[in-house]
C-alpha cells in the first residue's frame, strides 16, 4: 500500500512538472523569484513548486497604431498617423531576460515605446519648416529608426518598420497651402500661355516676313519678265514695220499706207480688249498726218538699227 502511495506521488510530481510551450513563444523560469532558465517551444519539464513560470514571452512580430502631433520650426501643427512594427530581438537568454525584467508589465513597455517614437519624430520635425515636412517622409522614418534601434536593443526588442500613413496639417494651414498651390498653378498657366502666345506671334511674324519676301521676289521676277516681254514686243513691231515698209517700196507703194493700216489695227485692238478705259483720239487730217510721220520715223530708225546689227 505504501509503495502505491509513493508511486502515485511520483506520478503526480511528474505530471505537475510537465509544461507545454507554444510555438513562437518561450517561458521564463524563476526559482524563488530569481531567474533560472528558459523553456523552448514544445514539451518541457520543471520542478513543481520550486520552479515557477514567471512569464511567457512571444517573439512573433507585433504592430501598433500611433496618432500624435508635432510642431514645426515655424510653429505649424502636424498630425501624424503611423504604424509601428516591432519584435523581440532574438531568442538568446540575455535578450529574453531583458524583455522579461526591464519593465513591470507590457503596458509600461508599450507606453515607453510609443513615447520614444513620438519624441523622436517631434524632435526631428521641430528642426524643419512646414513646407518641407511633406517631402521628408522617408527621412523622418530613417531618423526615428536610427534614434530607437540602440534603445530598443537594450530592452530586448528591435524596430522592424515604421510607416507614416498620413501627414496632415490643421485646416487653416491646409487651406493656405491649397491657395499657394492654386496660385502657383495659375502663375505657371499664365507663363505657359505667354510663352505660347509669344511663339505664335513669332511664327506669324516669320511667316509674314517670308510671304513678303517671296511676294517681292515674285513681283521682281514678274516685272523683269514684263520688261523683257515689252522689249521683245517692241523689237518685233519694229522688225515687222521695217519688213512691211521694204515690201511697199519694192511694190512702188507709199509706205505710209501700211503704217496707217497698223495704226488702225492698234486702235481696233484697244477697242476690243479695253476694260472700261476711255481713249481720246484726234481724228483730224493734221493729227492723222502727224501720226503717220511718227510711225515712219520709227520704221526708219528700226531699219538703221537692223543695218548696224548686220554689219
């Protein structure tokens, strides 16, 4: 009977000494309040009554949402919304001891962590101006991690990530910033419109200049061709008159007859092809005789020029 009691006590002792530790956690064992050892995930054994589980610590990643304010160098309030991701540094005994004994409880650690992050952000923002903050999101994160890494290591933790999800100013500042952006956009639009108008005017002036230049060149060429045409016309007329006069002489006819005929043909051409112009001609015998004499002198001059050319 006594043996059964002893066996029962031993079995109860062994049963009470069995401890299961979940994956992702460790159990801190103390003996009469003093740190003794760490139990790893799985089935473990401790001495009942003597060894006590002081705390179970998770080394899985943990996150927390933060909302706080900071003041810039030019006294502007900035509202931050951030997400903090952290975890136990490693599973070494010294690290686990720091996590278990640095703070009275988890609430105290969380309060210290949050205040440290807020303090690091506020210290950095206080050195910057309002207009710079929105462009320094990445720099703020690097600054906070640099400031907190060593401190968190002393507590047994490390900062995995810090995300600034939202950076906002007070409503009055947001309105003024919107006005500044709107005025800058209007200024840029005005400058672009001015540049476009300048380009349009410049191109129009260049096109007009080119048109004037081309028109002047065309007019010059046309005038030259007209002059050449008139010269050729006069030359052919003179040549024709000379031939006609010579033939009249060979036929023993008065040369003034052919000149009179050419003069009347010219008047007929004026009448048929004129466009509203009025030509006044003196039809008296004296004027007719004077006109024929002038035509004969032109013909004689043409013959002289032709003879010189043939020589």
